[in-house]
């Protein structure tokens, strides 16, 4: 697990004042060591950085999408290829914006789960998600088993 800067640690501790107490209740799978404050601080710092970055990128992408949509009525003299290309560009930008919004929502949900002490608990089963899974994907809300069951449906 990577170490975080003193400034990042301070930001995490301000955002999550009960973290050192809550981390003791975060579940782990069999054969896993209990969560440490440093491990959760590193994940929380990553999530806080991601949230700030995503908010900034989303603002820029929303602006770009607005411009594309505003300009879509112009160019009535464009040929079909130009119109199709413009439509494809708008669709691509809309997909990116929607994906960014989803990622931001997942990030904020993970931060809420850290704040309320439910982080690392599978939302479907109530069992531990697993440290390795959360360290690889800190936004995870389901254990590997629950996610596999969900994807089979």
C-alpha cells in the first residue's frame, strides 16, 4: 500500500474524524490481516483525489458537450458525412460524460461508506468484500462472489 503525504493525511483526517475508531469495525476475509488506519487513509486519499479530478473533468466535459449540442443546428449545408460525423462526436462525448458521472457517483458512495463505517462490507451479503479487491478497486460495493452472481443474471 502506498504512503500518502502529510497534507493528504490531514485532509483525510478532516474528512473522516472517526476513521481511527471506525477502521476497527471494517470486516476482513478469512486469512486477511485487519485493516490499518494507514491502509484506509491511502484508499480515502485516492478517492478524495479522484472525486476532485472527476468534478473538474466533468465540468469541462459538460461545457464541451453543451457547445457540441448548441452547434449541432448549425451547418445546414453540411453533407451527410459531416452530419454523421458530428452526431457520432456528440454521442461519444455524451457517453464519456455519463461514464464520468457514474464514476463520480461510485466515488462519492465509497467516501460515504468510509464516513458511516460500512466500508469493506458487501452491500448484497453483508460479508467482507476483501482487502485485495478494495485496494484494486476502492469503489467496490460487492464481494467478488456477489458481483459474479450479479453478472450471471
